[in-house]
């Protein structure tokens, strides 16, 4: 498994908490439509832009700002070095 696959899988894992089984399809769509990449090309450097888009699209789907902010916070945890994660 490459680093890119690991990053993609981590994004999907976080997203599953909010979107359930639709998480994979949602993440793939966001990567392809907003980053113009295939999921296998996702890099850690892409995460901030992806997180921004995912926060915006989630706001269109969900009216609860608390949930949206928690989702964004959970995704931003992926940016932290492993040694700093709780």
C-alpha cells in the first residue's frame, strides 16, 4: 500500500463516521471534481484544499454547523504528524 493509498483510506475512514457506506463514493467524487485527480494520486499536500471543499459540500447537505465543524476538525487531524496524534 502506498502513502497515497493510506492518505485516501484515512480520509474515507473519517468520512464514514458522517456518511456511512456512501463515504467512499463521496470522497472519490470530491477528489475527482475538485482536485482533478484520481484517488490514488491524493497526497498529504492536497488535504487542505480537499478539506475546504468537503466542508463546503457538507454545508450544502447538512444544516448542523456543529457536525460540519467536527467533520472538518476530524479531517484536519490527518494533517498532524503521527507522533502528535492522540
